């Protein structure tokens, strides 16, 4: 029985999908102005592992990833590189798809670009205004957080905590925590002319619209990096509730923790970014998976290349084990295989699952038996390609 940690209830809950055997998963995807570093890789690999585990359990994982191309950083990059907006975002979306391929991620069923949904975003903002959840102030449109009685629920903040933030500062906002739906600035070099004036749909309404258009009023899991909880997902949840009039539009909020490099978050400006493609080129994608999955997805990783390279020992053992496949598995190995799936059932406990694989390899290399079927199943779920 699969249990996943839900960020709202702060506990592991038994997983049940909202639609029979289909599991709808929304992942906050890349902003299209940079390449995939291993912090990003960790997010996509974690949900790839989850999707693979769900498949093995008989579910169909329907994984939607949004690609943010309406964003300040994207616009800054077009100016910095004197490049056309469409050309820039096309380049980075192609590179992202290439990175997914390099990481052996084939579980994403839908890739959505924010700019393809602008008319729907405009419709949603209009609906929020019409229903009294949003208002105009100095050309911008804001979500009125005082109308959402559970605002702060996801990030566990009281009204006092929320008031300490200065979100989306602008004149004539009603509450400190009100956030932008439409930014009327034309400083971005790219904008739409809509009934609210010239501007761009802001970050949070982009996700909400993409989720509603693809999944409707309710989906099973929302995933992404834990730094997105506030304000991004708090805003997304408030919008979803107001637009879909559903009490629980998302059943599980599931977050991956950061990969730190030299003690800090990876960023280009700090010069500590490690690209997934570079690691894969130097080692391979199996090593990247074994390394990232050796820490539970809710724990931080302090990236260290030596720790990563040490995973080669386990990979070598796995390769040797493949040379010893039998017709059937022994009782001991069957019990260990069962244990592997129990580990993943326990909130995707990949470190314990990897330890179990290690034990299986030791057992088989000491003369015990594993069937091809069992071996292939373990590799398939972990996304390891052993030739
Ligand atoms: Zn997002």
C-alpha cells in the first residue's frame, strides 16, 4: 500500500487516486532560460521514480509538466543575448527535452508552454474579477487574499506571518499578501493587449490555468521544489479553489528538497552550477540516479562529486549480478525484492530501496539466485539501464 507525505496534513497518507487507475500529477517545470542543473534533475527524477513505481502497481501516471516562458528572467535573457523571445524559449525547451532523454525520463505525458494558454489565463482572471476574488489597482490585477479563508494553510502561516511579506508591491493594494494576476508593465519587451490593459499574466495564474485546462477541477499530486510552497503554490491553491469551487483541488502536495553546491543553492551567479548533462557525459545516467536516490527526496543533498563517483561500485555490482540471472529467484531474493517495493511504498524511501538492491547483489554474487524477471523489474522501476 503506497503512502506519500502530504505537505498540507504534514503526515504520510495512504495514496488513492481520484480517478480509478489514472494518477494525475502536475509538476512545476523549468523556466525557459537556462539548462537543467542537478537540482532540477532531482525533481524530475524523483517524479519519474514515482511514476515508474505507480506503473508497476497498475496505475497510469499522467504527468503534466509546465514550461514557464512568460517570466522576468526569460525577458532579461532575450535582452542580454539580443535574441528573439521565440527563438530563445524554443532553444531552451528543446534542450530540456534533450536533458529528459539523457536522464532516461519517459514518464512525462504532457509538456505545456505557458504562452500557449494566455487566452485561458485572461478568461480565468476575468472570472476571478467577476466573482469578487480579484480587483484592479493602478492597471494591475490582484487576487484579494482576504476572500480566501484558507490562504496560508499550505505554507502554515498565520495572517500575522502573511502580513510580514511584501508580495508584488504596488500602489492601492488592499492587503499586503494580495498577489498579482496581471502585471500591466510593458517593461518586459513582450506583452499582450487585453481587457485589463497591456501586460502579462503573472506567474501563479499560469500554472492554475494549465492545471485546469489539462486536469479539470481536481488532480492527485502537485510536485516541485520545496522553495515553491510560498508564495507560488499558496497562490495557486487559492486560485484553484476560487475558480474550480473545489474544497480539495489537489490531494497531495509533495516536495523535493534542494541540492546544495558548496553549501549554497545552485545558481549561475554563484558559479556553483553542476549541469545534469555534464554528469551524465562524465559518468552516466545510472550513476546520477543512484546518487540522487541515495538521499530521501525530502532531505537536502550537499552535492559532492566524490560521493557521486562512489556509486560506481554499486553499479559494477549490478552489472555483475546481471551476468548471474537464473530461471527463478530464491526465497531469500524474492523476500528482498518484496522489501524493495515496500521501501518505495513508504513515501518513496529510495535510500532503503537502493540498500536492498545492494543486498540482493551481494546475495546473488555469493551464489544465490535471481530471476531475469525480478532483476528487470527492479531496474525498470529505478530507471537503470544495464546492458
Ligand atoms: Zn509552478
